């Protein structure tokens, strides 16, 4: 399990909002800190690794959980630059 320094709740937002909010939030982190992005948008499974690859940040993992309202995804991104 990846330990996050900061969490970003994007529940209820759909593509591209989780990525846009992640892009804004990661600017607030120090180098090496890990951001946990919580989303109910299945698109995050493809979008977050692609965003990390294009921006140079490290995708540290993706977890899925079943909640009462549906699937919840937790993406972990390490700020690398």
C-alpha cells in the first residue's frame, strides 16, 4: 500500500476534471511527496498513467475499491520535478 502525503477528492467529476485538478494540486507539493487522487471516474485508470508519462511524474499505483455508490479508484502520483 502506497502512503500519500496529500489527498485530492475528485469524486463526482469526470474526464478531464480529475486530471486538471491533479495538475493544479501537484504544483502545491514538494519534490518527492505523493498525491492520492480519489475518483469514481473509471477513465482515471488510463488517463492518470498517461498524464504521468507526459508530465514526468511517477505513477506509483492504482487501487480499486467497491463502495456503496460504485467503484472508487485511488491513484498515487509522486512529484518528481
